[in-house]
């Protein structure tokens, strides 16, 4: 299984405060703010469609969102959505050692590092 750097520093996020997991509960630190994502969902989709249509590039978007600081609600909504995606990826990664995640990740890492 390929190594994920800084594994101990990664945070898993619960879907809500009432959710408790039997064996991996200690991995979870905080909850997802679903209301923030729901409130800004149309804006998120508009940004994604703009990137796909080529109206704005990803680096320009990141620069604009970064200039607004952490006070921007759209920035915070993207951050929450990123937490969801990362938590799902990490849970799928550790859930089954025989799954294709480790093998495909190892293949990508080897191709990138020219193994």
C-alpha cells in the first residue's frame, strides 16, 4: 500500500454530530457544515461550469478566492466541499486493502516518479 504523507495530520469530518463510528471514531475531529454548502450550491455549480466552459482558469479562480481571504462565504463553501471529498477518498482508501485505490494510486505514483 502506498504511503500517504502526514497521515496523522489529516482530519476526517463527520457528516453530523450524532454520527459515531465503531472502530474509527477517533479519526474524526469536526463536522461538515452542510448548510453552507447548500446555501452556495448554485454559486459552486456556476464556478464549475465556468471552468469547464473555459471562461475562467483554475489558477485565476484560486487567486481571486485567495484574495478575499477566509471571510468569503463562497471560499468557505468550497473548503467544506473539499473536506467532504477528502474524507470520502480517505475512507474509501482505508476501507478495503484489496480495492483498486491502492493499486491505482501506486501506479500513478510510479508513473509520476518514473519507477
